[in-house]
């Protein structure tokens, strides 16, 4: 009985500590997904950060990756897949994205502002993979953090980060 009471106390304290900040700022670097609902979004979604993203949810696969105008091949046998996860049922929550390119899975909250996606801090699994895959993961996590430009080109979505351009299409 004492263990049950102790467990309930700990759970209550943890849940109480998970309350959101109330400063009204959308902060994609947090794990708490509340804001004041007053944000703007020119990317086709609802105000307050609840946009589905450059696509209406779903998984996309890279058909082209360039760096400095030159092809940037991935490690043999791998591909880059990005999933945009829309927010459903919580108008104040931020959407998130996840991506994988052969080893670890990475995810982050994001917020749209016109033709820019602000991608927050990336959380990653920590699987031990070959050094080439680990280097590829680190490179992609660096590319897909911060302000990333995006545009639609027919059925494709093009992401631009610095001199890196990634063309994505819906995964089949």
C-alpha cells in the first residue's frame, strides 16, 4: 500500500511539473506543445501552429539531395524519409516531423511562417550503426534544424537549408 501511495505521489508531481509556460510565444524547442493560439501561419494551416506542414501529413521520400549544386548521395542502400505529423484535436499543439535515413529516427516540433519551417531541437534514437550511417545522420540532423525554406513544385516539396536542397515526393 505504501508503494502504491508513493507511486501516485510521484506521478502527481511529474504531471504537475509538466504544465505549460504561459508567455504566449510559440517555442519549437520545447516538449510542452501549448501556446496562446495567436501565432500566424501562412503555410495553409490553422493559426496557432497547428498546420499540417508542407504536406497534409504523411510520409515523403527524397528523390534528390544536392549540396552546393552538386548531388549529395546517401550511403548505399539508404534513403531519406520524412514524415510530417499533423496535429489533430488540439488547436494549440505544434505539429512535428520525423525523419530517418538508414539508422536512427529523428523527430522535432516545427512551426510554419510563410515559406519557412522553423524546426526545433532534434531528438534522436541512439542506435549504434556503421560510421558512415552515423555521419549521415549527424549531417541530416544539422540540415533539418532551425529555419528551413520550403516550396511546392507540382507534387514535390523542396526543402532548402543553406546550400542544401532536398526534393521530396509522397512515399508509395
